[in-house]
């Protein structure tokens, strides 16, 4: 009982709803916990009751902002004037990068604004990319292009020049052969016409410089957007100094300095580094003794800042004047995770240029966090969610266990129901495994897409930064209510994706249970077909080996003829092919005759014989003999079957006649006993039973005799024209009282004009009588019986239908078999021969007899050809119940409905 409840529809819905609840709780708990971990609220921090200022997230945020502060003041010295950004300040960027070792003077000097513009318009990045591209693609150690090849190029003889793009098509194979000796380490580049013209104006032969130089010179002409202080471009400076200046190095170093300038400009324009409205207090002293701080009382330097005795939740100082970092924690908890992060960062700074200029560093957080920044925001969220951390962890634990349990139950329920233990597959489960797998992958990708969309909608307005180890740290507007909704939306997306992925998962489970994962695949079906072919070939290997051998010999002879005898061999090959074609056509003709013989025998002509004289080949003659023998065998079997049927009919007839004589005596003696004045009531009752049963036995005997005569065709029919309307009306009158006794309402619909058929009056009466008797016995009391006779498509059709009292649990055709009754318990009277007799009599009179069942509705339809009157018929119709001799009188029998 419990198992049925589990597999019922209600049980499946309960499990599915519980799965949704547990999975939703787990998803939300995990997402919210991960989000809170970005502000330092981890299970470990909650267990140890850290404040926000003592968490790893706080230390990471401090190190990130401290790094920005140091970088800002370093860049200010490079790109600023008097503590502010100065766009007109000029720098020799080449000397700036190499610490003055490779100064280009005015030819490599730009203003800060020019460097920023090159970064903004992408020209510096484009120059860096083309410079990096040449490292592996263009030769740098050759003398340039071969003069002879270049001359051919210049005259347009050997190379097609593409002047629409900065790059050009590669030289043809002939030209490349002459280049191979001069450019072993890379491809040869053919410059554009404008580049060639520019070089010639500078009295530089393109054949005297490397392919790398030509490529970068060509690209620089289109990519450089700013001229140097000397009024020239870098590619011109490199062309003027080919022995001492690398154009590739010029472009690569330019990109780096332009990006550095852009970063400083963005930081200076939107930075609050030197603002006093910040919870991060800092004091920096450089080697020259300059002090940078955002706290007014610390302007005297590091010693003053450290000397102020304040209860700091987070504070540390570093003194590097002794040649080594002396780290000093001034926080209330000396070894908190935040302090350890700061210690790691300062160790990292030993190799960083950002801290080279600073000998003393002191950093602390405002104990009250009065300013509105990330620190106060994170601290507020931390304090709000700290009491709820245990609840989130419990939600995750219970949800995970519940989800796993429901998933196990869902796996057990897949493919099962409460009715039976069979595995039920759905439409998707019957697809080929490969197609289903592809659909499953698409479904999974769609589920992942839903999750990604939900996350994008939730966190599209949130940004992040990296710490010095490259880890992303959350840095966005993080309000308690807003980010709770973000977690809900993300959890909803994950839940939706999870539920969608249950579709292919449950399908896979059902397939595994039904053992059709492998058998329903293309690979299996193809392999099974191949195995079947191989097996057939192996089992018939004698014949197949002979065929393969003959084919190989035939092909071998043709190859020898074609290769060894030239055109004459080809002619002989064609003759052989024509001969083989003739033999195949003759074989096909013989197979066609054998196929025709099989069709004739299948159609019922068992005497058909195939003429073997027109056949050729041992196989065709053998098949023809088998087909001829098949006809003889089938004919003998049919004759044997007919003989058996005749013996059965004769047996029934003879036994019925033998039973008639003693049965007649029994009936007569019972009649004599009824005439005696017997006063014993029990004896009277016994006599009544004997009379009833003897009459029933007599009826059964007569039905058997009649059924036997009809089935063997041993009856004589006298056909005449009959009016079916009048015949039906007489039968209705005969059975009116019997219908009334069974509380049956007869509804008869007849057409006014005569419906003439050609039939034996006695036999057609017997057919109708059997049908009416069948209704009287088996129709449900209190129902209607419908009788109608109509003309339809040149046919006369009679039908009778009623509602059966007993359930009809058999096919319609079975009801016309002998001894078949609708009363399965056989508690009512009847022999089960009534409908069989009615059908056989109808067929003998050239009519059709059809039974239709629809639930408990029983309908019989009899159809005869209509008789068309051209003259006045001798008999206007059947006007009276036919008189039958007593010895041939055949009473109605029971039926099966």
C-alpha cells in the first residue's frame, strides 16, 4: 500500500513540491552566504565572533585602497605638477621607460595629453599589437627583399600588390623561391605603394631593410595619430636611425606608458584619495621626508601618527628606514585575519615599485566608521547578517539533505505508477539515444543560460576589483534589501535551471530502468544490422564464398585483359560484361516465373504448375520443383481438412438422429404421465421438470441437425420475391407479447414503399425469428429495441439493435461461432447456435450478416440485393407466416447476446 502511494500521482506531486522547497532554500542560502563572504561574514568569522574590521575582506579592502594611494602619489610625481594632473607636461617616454639610457630627445617626447589621447583612440594599443605580431611572422635577420624580386615587383611583373589594405598578399611561389635564401626566420613582406614612396623620399631602398621593419613602417603610417615634439612620427624617427633604433621596441613601450598615463588621469579625476572624508586614515613618508596624509593631526609624519594612542579595531605601521620592513600591529586584536592580510601585502610590496619611495607607512581605520564608504557599508551589512548566519547554515544543511532525499525518491518514482510495476516511457524517452542526448545538451545549455541571465539581471550594476593576488573582491552598492533580492533572483534562476535539467535526468533514469539506453541508439541499431549481415554471410558461407570467388576471378580476368591486351582487351572485357548481363537477365526471368507461381498458389489456385522447360540454372529449377510440390502439399492438406469437416458434420447428424428416437419416447411417456391423475405434488413437479428438459433437449437436437445441414450445404432453397416490410411487421406481431413480458419497448421504422428481396421465405423467416429470440433472451429489461428496414445504394438493409443485459467481453465475430453465448455462466436457456444458424442461412441466400458491438450496444445488420420490378410480380410479397411440414419445422434457437 505504501509503495502504491509513493508511485501515485499524489505521491509524485508531493515529492516534486518538497524538492522545489528544499532546492530553493539551499540555493538561496548558498548564494546569500557567498555574497556575505565578500564582506567578510564567513562561517568561521561568525563562529569566532569577529567584527568586520577584523575580517579578511576588510584587510583586502585596505590593501587595495592603500595600493591605489601609493600608486597615485608615485604617478603624481611622474605626470603631475604641484600635486595635480598636468596635461602640458612633456616627457621623453623612451628615456622614462629605460631610466634615461636610451633617450630619443624631441623625437620621442610627447605631452601627457598626447599620450592620453593615443590611449583613448586605441592607436597605442594597435601599435603594440602589430609589434607583437611581427615577432613570429616576419624576418628580422635578413637583408630585406631580394633586389631582383623587388625590381620585378616594382615593374608589376611577378607580384600582385593589394593597396586597399595595410597588409598585402603573399608573393607567388616563383618569387618565394628567391626569397628563401634571404629570410630563413620568417615571411617576406611586400610593402604598399605609399610605404615604398615614403621610404624612397627618405632615400631608403626597401630592399635594404628587414621585412619586420617594412611591415611596421607600413602599419605605423596608418596607425600613428600624434607627432612628437620634433614634429615627426615614430616610424620616421626609426627610418632615420635604422642602426640604433628598433621600431618594434618604440611601439611596444609606447603602449605601456600611454596606458599608465590613462590610469593616472582617470584616478586623479575621480579619486577621493586625499579626501579627509574617508574611514581609511593613512600617513606616508617618502625618502625626501615628504608626508602624504588625509588626517590633519598627522601632517608631522609617521612618528606623530603612531604616538596617538587610540583604540583601533584595525591599524598597522611599517618602518623601512633600517633596510628591512618592521611591521607593527596597533589593532586591538593583534593577529586578526585583517592584520594578516596587511602583513602579506607589505611583504609583497618589497618587490613592488609602488612602495619604493615610501620609508614609513601608517594605516588605520576610523574606530567609529563615520564616513560613508565601503568600510561603513560593509560593516553595516556584516552587523545585520551576523545573527542570521546560523539560520543560513541550517537552511543550507537541511535543504541539501532534503534535496538529496527528494532526488532519490524522484529517481525511484521515474517511469513507475501505482497501477503496475512496469516501466512506462514517454514520447521523449523513445527517441534515439543520440537525438535525446543532443536535446538533453540543449536543455542543459538553456538551463545554464537561464541562470546566467538571472545573475546578469541581479549583478549587472555591481562591479568588483582585484586584490594584489588577483582575487576578485566585491565592490558595489550593497544594500541589505537590494542584495537580498539579488540573491533571491539568482537562486530562482538556479532553481529554474535545476528543474529544467530534471527533464533529461528523469528521461535517462527511465531509459536505464527500461534497459533501452544502448538498444535505442543509432550505434546499436547499425551495429546490430552489421552483425546480422555478417552472421548471414557466415551461415551461408559456402554459397557466398563461391560467389565472391567467381566475382574476384571475373574482375581479375578483366584487369589482365585491359592491362595486357590494350584496346582488344577492352573489347573482350565488354564482350564478357555483355555475356554476364545476358545470364543475369535470364536468371531474373526465371525468378519472375517462380514469383508468379507463388502468387497463383497464394491466390488459391493449388493446381498451378510452373513449366520447368523454360527455366535455366540449377537454382531456378530447384525452386520451381519446390513451388510445384508446395501446391500439391497444400491441396492435400485442404482436402484432408474438408474431409475432417464432413466427418464432423456427419457425426453430428447421425448422433442427432440416433438421439431423436429415445427422446421421442421420453417425451411421449412424460405426456402420458401428465395425463395420469397423480396427486403427489412432488411427483407432479418432477414430471414438469422432465417435460421442460426433454423439450429443451429436443430443441437442441433439432438445432444441431439444422446447423449441420446448413454448414454442409445439404438444404434446398426455394427463392421468390418477398416484401421485407410485411415480413418484419409479421415478426413484430409474433413477438409483441414476449417483448412486453420482458418490459422491452419495440421501436420499428419502416419505409412506406415495398422493399423487395429474393430469398427463401421459410429460411428468411427463421433468420428474423432467431434474431428476435436473441433479443428476448439477452436484452436488458426496461430498454428499447430498434428495428428498421431501409433501401441504400441498391441494397435492402435490415437492422436490429438492443442493449445487452450482460457485459460483452468478446469480439463481434466470435458471437457467430457455434455454441458461443453472451451468458458466460450459461445459466440461461439456449444452445449458442442461433446466430450461427442465422448467419449461415443469410449467406446461403446471397446476403451479408454483420454484427457490431460498442460497449453493451448489440447491433445486427442483414443486407440483400434489391429486386427491381419491371413487370407485376407473381407474388406481391410475403403476406403470411410460411407453413412448414411438421417433420421439417425448425424452431428458433437461442443466441449469444
